[in-house]
């Protein structure tokens, strides 16, 4: 854990999927852990950015810190999305 052990926070593995910057290896986006959100949510200073739920209204997960727990879970290559590879494949 970074900073303090206080919350609110959620582990990356609870989000299901994540995008990582290939240059810095930092977590940049996650699938929102809410079942009412079906979108990728960018992280701002390690926290879920503001976003809307699919059924309307603000997501209550906004502002929750996401901790990168890959070291505890590897190997999980099917759940890690290489952002550079995604950009390359979209350009083809």
C-alpha cells in the first residue's frame, strides 16, 4: 500500500481488467468495479475519475483509490491490456 492504509480503496484485481502504460508500467485505466458501469475509467492521481453509471447518475466509486496488486497475482496476462498494443492494433 502507498500512503496510508486508510480508504476508500479497491485493489486492481477487483476491477477485473486494467490498462497499463507500456513506458512507465503504471496503471492508467480500469474497468469500473460497479456492475452499473460498463466503461473504462481513467485514473487521476491513482483514483477513479468521475463518470456516469449506465442507468444515469454519478458512480459512487468515483474518487476511490485503486491499488496495483499485480505483484500478488501474476501471472494474469489475459487480464492485463497493453495500451501500446491496443493502439497499434486499432491503427491497422
